[in-house]
């Protein structure tokens, strides 16, 4: 950097002040003592001024000492070897001080510059970390560059979904997108190097462009530069490092999005496989029962009594009802297993949902004793009522099938610490060694409880309750098993009077 005129003037003032001090001390000190005064002035100017004005001040001080105080005075002649040695030492020490201090100042400036650039990289990383998605990151990057670097900025992102050569999406800030050049960004991405003003490639362009990476760049960054701007190599390297930082953040976000998509696809595929396995396992029993009963009615209709025919028809009706319930479960399982499945939630009354479900279940299981106990004034829950009713039906169906010849089922609801609970308890033989915590997972492998398959019902229950941010668990009782559902609830404020 070129020193300003004030620095040269300050060098002259420092030498003049040192001369005045030495003039006052002339009668009290030797030439060596006066040389120390000038040396202090040299050191002060070396610290305060740039290197060239500091050297100029050192030369002025040595010349002033020689001219005003070294005999013969008011000349530049030196007759004594002692004075020659004094002037030479003063000049050498002055030059050495200027060199050392200038070197230290240069190193300090480089360290501060590097620290500033490191802080900018960190700040850019923090800014990008607050954005969600590649598009938002590009917008944040453009705003940050225009604020911190001071040039109109554009970020070009590769559009991998385009057919043929990938198109580029341009994200700009203050300037219009037409002011930037997508072809230049594409060239920088294809060749993996900087181009534009100050670079070896396309130096006549009114912009500077750098890709996100040397190979397989997912985008590029462009700055619009004024005609008088001349960026140094160090500045361009810093810009390129900032562009790479943006590229790394966007690539990480894209990779995370691809991983999430793959994970969701894997979960959906696992759900489909589970669905097929469950269908092949659970549909056989009711279909075989219907087929066997229908065959008996067809082949032995005349030999059967009315009571026997009625019993067989009732068996067909029950098996068909089971198939219909299983079809509902299959549809809900397929729906809830899809990525980003949306529930049709509304504020619902637990009393109404359980009351309607219990009424239907008593008609379905006329021989079962289904007791309903609901704590009054329960807070409402935010749920899809049809799904919640299906969960209750599945749990009651499961309980009836495992409660013996005279099923007795207790259906209860009340307050819990975080909201409300719903409990379904049977009085059957219990789990018989099955781990309650693993009961729902064992369904995935077709595990059986007693002689009946757990089926799709428990899997649907877990999916639905998880989708409602709740929890379902099973525990052994004496006698029987209890399934408990905990759901979040909210106290509604009383309506304002009109």
C-alpha cells in the first residue's frame, strides 16, 4: 500500500523534534547520548509509519546528527573515526529497526487478515446452517455475500431433474437475473476453475465466477464487478473458498434430502412387504372357513337341519365380517405407511368416539359382555375419529378372540398426566410368556398369541397411535391382558359470552 503524504510529513516532524531536543541537550550530553535521542525517534516512526516513511525518518535523523552536532558542525564532513562509527551504528540500527518492525507489522496484518477470513467462513457456515433446503441456502448465501463482500451476487444451482443437459437455476439478490451469465457459470462448472475479471480465462467479462467444486460441481457463484475493481489473487482465493463453503452446505443438504427420500422409500417398501406377508397369512383362515362352509351348504343342504344351516350361515357371516374388518385394516395400513401421510384431524370428544365404537362392537359381538367406563368431562383430543374408532375396534376384537367362551371386555377412558388414556382389558389366559414390549414388533414376523394370529390389527393400532403422537403398550394382568393408549389432549377455553 502506498504511504500517504501525511506519513512523509510526520517523518519530517519527528526528525525535527528530535533535533530540537538534541539542541537543548547539546551542552549536557555527548554525541553518543544525542544519537540515542535520534534512535528513539527512529523507533517511534518505524512503529507508527509505513516502511518507506520510516526509512526516510531514519535517514533524516542520521543526517541531522551529522550536520548539526558532529564536528565540524553545519557540514556533512566527519574527521574523527569515532564519529564515523557512531553515525554508521546509528544508521545500521535504524535500518534494522525499520526492517524488523515492518516485518512484524506485515505478519500481524496477514494474521489479522487470515483471522477475518476465517471468521467470515465461520459466519457463512452459521448462516447456511439456519436455512432449510438448497433453495433457501442459495438465498441466504446471496444475501450474505452482498452484505459482506459488497458486490451483486448470483448463485447458480444445477437442476438435476432437467432432461438432457442439466439446466441452471439462478438465485439473485439486488440485481436482476439478466445481469448475470448462465453460460459463464456453466463453463466454470464444466472446467472446474475460476473465470472472469482478474482470471486467466475470460478476463474481459464484467463479472467473476467460481464453481462450487473442481469436479462434478453442483453449482457456481458469480459477482458483478465494477470496471475499476481489480481483485488480488488472495482475494479471489478467499472468494473461491467461500463459494466452496456454499457448495459443501448445499451438497450436504441435497445428500440429506436424498437419504431421507431413500429411507422413506425403504420404509414404504418394507410396509408393502409386510402387507403382502400379512395378507398371505391372515386371509387364509377366513377364506378357508367361508369356502368350507359354503361347500358344506352346497353339497349337504338337504341333509342339514334348519338349525345347522343357520349356524353355517352365521359362520359365513362372521368370517365375511372379519374379512371386511381386515380389508379396512389393509387400506389404513397402506395409507399410513406412505411417506408424508396426512391425517384428517379434528377436535373430538373421547366419550362420543368410545360410545359409538362400543355400540357397534356390542352388535358385532352379541355374546360378549363389553363394559364401558369413561371419566366425565375429559378434555378433547385432536384426532381422526374414524381411525381412533378402528383402533378401539381392533383391540376389542383381539380381546374377544382371546377371552374364551364367555368374553368379558372392559373399555375405559380417563385422564392421564399428559392428556387422556384409553384402556381395553380382557379376562383371558394372558400373553403366556410373550414380551409385552415386543408384542407389536413380533407382529411383523407373524408371531402368534395363543392359537390365533395377532394379525393386522395390532400393527394398525401402533401406526395410528404413533401418527397421533401417542403411545400404546400392553401389559399382563391377573387375569388377562390390558392394552393402554395414551394420547395428548388440550383444555379448551370457555366460549366468550355474546
